[in-house]
């Protein structure tokens, strides 16, 4: 019997690294999702609140505001776009309902988009808004 060829050892090592990295990335996203469904102090999870605000504001959305939301989530990679759209829509809906508005406006969309976006992503958010010539000057105080 001969020894195992060197190329085969490298082949196995390469695929071991690929599998471990893939499982780590998947586990990270699963853990983040798990944290969203844990109940907070009020007994509802972050996901429960998002669903609440989306349902509560459903009648306030116009075709124009839905298009605005679609535009705002367009830079999000396709696999994550539905989740991002839902969490941003929840924040926009919350702002609209709490302000007593009769419909979701462009201003609600811009403010909700900024508030729903993590601070680490504000730089790309600003460049996206500027690229699309969307005036966000009234909300500069929300950007870090």
C-alpha cells in the first residue's frame, strides 16, 4: 500500500475549511433569528412587535408609500430583502400610527428607514439616499 497523495490531503483540508465556515455563517444568522423571537420585558418578542405594527398600519399604506418602501430596500441583497422590508415596514408603520396619520407618507418612509437601519450601515444608507436624490436633511439628527 502506498501513502495518501498530497493533493488528496489538501483537497480534504480545503473542503473541511469550507464546511466549517459555511456552518459558522449559517449558525450566526440562525442565532440572530433566535434572539429576535425571545420575549422582552413586556412579554412580546421583537418579531411579535414587528408583526403588530405591520398589521396595525396595513390600511395606512398607499401605492406610493409601497413603492417608496420597495425603492428603499432595493440595495438589500435579494435573499434578505423580504426580512429587511418587513422590519422597515414595521418601523414606518409604528411611526405613522403613533403620529395619528391617515396614511403613510414619504416622510414616514424616510424616517422609518433611517430608524430601522443599524448605525453601522448609516454610511451606505446616506450614499443610497443621495444617489437617489432623496432629501433626508430633516433626519440628520438620527444619523450617527
